[in-house]
C-alpha cells in the first residue's frame, strides 16, 4: 500500500512521460493528442492495448481539466476504433483502473467468444493467475503496424 501511495503522488511512476517506447509490458503504437497508445506484450486478448495519459501525472479522471478530459476521450475513441477495425472482436471492454499503477490509462481489451474469460472481467486475483500469451515477434510487430495504420483512416 505504501508503494501505491508513493506512485499515486507521482514518486517513481513508471507511466509518467517520457516513458520508453518498449518495456517488459508494452510496445508503442503511436503518440496521439494527449496520450500514447501501446500494444500490451500479453496478447491473451488479441489487440489488448493501453492508452496512457501523457499530459502530466494524474491518477483519476476528475484530476483533468475539461480540455484534457476531452482530448483524452477523443484519443480513446480513435484508439478503440483502430483496435476494433484491426482485430474484429466480438465485443470490447474499455476500463480505467489504476489499482496496480495509479496513473491515468485506459485498457482497451478486445473480447472474443473463445477467450478464456468470456462473460467475465479479464482480471484475476492475484494478477499472477492471469494467462500470459506472447505472440511471435514478427506477429506482434505486424499487429502494431496494423493498428498504427488503422489510426490514420
């Protein structure tokens, strides 16, 4: 809990900008107006992305100005649409949580009738119980490029 409180206050937040294009958890797809879209390394839910707020350290939507909020939701609309156009899921979940890393970010989670938790939230407790599916590097890179292209159309 102490670590979370420090992160909430902005101390050592791994999602504060600037952040690396690649990490153990994500790869950059594209910067948008006020946030950046990343493809998650874990692709159990093909196309799972994170849209991370770049403007400054903020943990809750009400910490944003109205202008920031509108820009962030415009980015979310564009990102979600690009993911939908790329992976054609049966449904999509969009969630802002911050329970593990308290920095504003949306999880864009395509859902498929065949996915391991269809009809339920994807989050398992503990997090280590969640399935972790890694794509071959070429397939992962191809998915990044496809979503990047979909953002431009």
